[in-house]
C-alpha cells in the first residue's frame, strides 16, 4: 500500500520550550532543513496553497479539513523563480490570497519521524510531528506520534485551540505580519 496519508500532530509551545527543543534535536536528531517559507492559502473550497522557500516553490493541495490528523496530500514542486508566476496563475483563475504565512522552520529526522520546530510571524511557536502512512495504519501511526509528544513532555494542543487561533490569525494576518 502506498504511504500517501500524512499523519501529523502539533502543539503550541513557548519560546523557551522552542529553544530547549531546538537544542535537544540538534543533539539527538538529524537536521534535514533550515528554511524560511512564505505560504499563501487561497480562498477556495479545497485547502490549496503555494509556497516559496529557500530551495524552491510548490503548489499543494491537502484533502480533508484543515486540522485533521490525517489527510491525503498532492504536491507539485517548481523552481523558486516560478513563485511570482504561480501567484499570477491563481489570481487569473479567480483565487485570491486568503492568508499569508511567514515561517522559519527547523526540520529534523528523529526516530523515523519528521519533526518541525516552527516560528510563524504573528502566530507563534509550534512543534509538529509527522509521519507518512497508509489508510490501514493511520490510527496506529497517530498513536505513535502522540506517544512521542508525551516523551517530549509536551501537551497536545486541542483542535479547538488551533481552530480559534487560526480564525484570529485569518482575520488579522495583515496587521500581525
């Protein structure tokens, strides 16, 4: 079975916890990426995005709802220089930018789990644990990620808290960034 289901959990953390985790993962995991990302979410029914980062650009669509634990993901990578054309393409198709995110990301491979430590301007500090799975094993994978978060002494942030903070950011992102 192809592993095309992204299983992820995330929690808000303090700046102090972020710095502590950054030190921990630098010592106990493989740093795979340090990145600055500019991501645009579009005003359409699907979770459609474009992103420019240090290494390139991409278009991607995540099926399901925004804060679901497991969603199918479709991703198309392009050159970094293509980002302006991607913006023009989606604007021409009638899609406007609904939200813009500016994020610094440190990504690690830790015990076969992708760990992202993020600081998003105007939004805060977040840890995200992610692992690819298939439909049959996604619940088992989710439990594994929850256990790893507990091992790090980080409480899982509720979906409701993420939704509330997301809605606030969505309404105020222009002022926050």
